[in-house]
C-alpha cells in the first residue's frame, strides 16, 4: 500500500522548498511550529503560507481551549482555503474529550485533522462522533509514545482496523523520530506520515546497501582521525 508523505513544518522558506517536491503530498503545522517559525499574527502568517501552498492539503490547528471558541476558530480557519484541514486536539488541557467540537465541525462538512491521539480507544471515540463522508485525518503520535518506552504499533494496528469501514478517514503516523518510521508506517498500512524536513531528505536517499554503509562509516572514522592528527 502506498503512503502519503506530509511535511511537518511552518517555516515559510521550507514550505516553498517542499511545496515543489513531488515526494511531499501535503503539510501539517501546529501552534508550536508556528511560534518557532516566528509567526506573530496566526491568521496573517497562515495566509502567507497559503499563498505558497494553495493546492496541497495543509492543517492549521485551533488554539482555543473551550468548545465554543474551538468551534468558532475552526469555522474561521476552514474559510482560508479549500485545501485547509482544521486541526483539533482530541482533548483540551482539562482532559475533556473534544467530541462536541469534532462533531459540530464535521457536521458542517469541514475537513478535520484530529491530533494528539495516542490510543485506539481515542480513535474509537472519534469515529463515534463523525459521519462517513467528510474527510477526517486521525494523527497518532508514535514518536512521543515511544519516547516514554511504550510501543505505539499495537495502537496503530487497532486504529486502522476499526477505521476500515470509514472510507473518509485516514490514519496518520505523527511525531517521527527516524527515517525507518516511514517504512514502519507503510508496512502497517497508515495512509499518511508527517515528517520533519531533515528526515524527508534522508528518506529520499534510501537504497544504500549495508556494504556501502560500512565503507562510508569506516572512511568517516579515518577522515576524522586524520583531521585530529591522532598518534599513538
């Protein structure tokens, strides 16, 4: 099964670069990435991005914490472009499931990217409040789960299985930590994987043999030892 690669970035320079890369099929952003990129005004900065990325799907996240404001922000963000997905966290900061927000925006035919998902139980809750026609991405955070010593793969397997009857739902592998995650996500049957720029570039260089890697590694050790003028 093929998998779509999205670039996880809010930096305008990199969005320009990867928007012209056919390997990259879309983009994801979040408030943290927007802040890191230097955004001061969320709306105007997002509009700058959309001048560059006008065709490939791109996710912009709501940043309110109560349901009414989240819905209001979602409606506004949706109007920015036909390629826009409204990103909604699965819970708010008070641990309350955002089902009301998801259901309301979904019923208005607004494309959604449900983020910060970690378990198949959360996936199941999302599936209970959406229809089977409006596009929904469910972003499961593999890397952050693995950072705590937990294996995220079983949650992906269950989530993909229970979402199978929803042709409008795509499961996304989020928080990539290494290039091999691309292979893992592809083997599992994930529909999308969102990857930072540095790792996308490594993935596009896939194909080296172990023999080549061994020789390159030894050469690098030799070069560094000579540069350091090591002597015994």
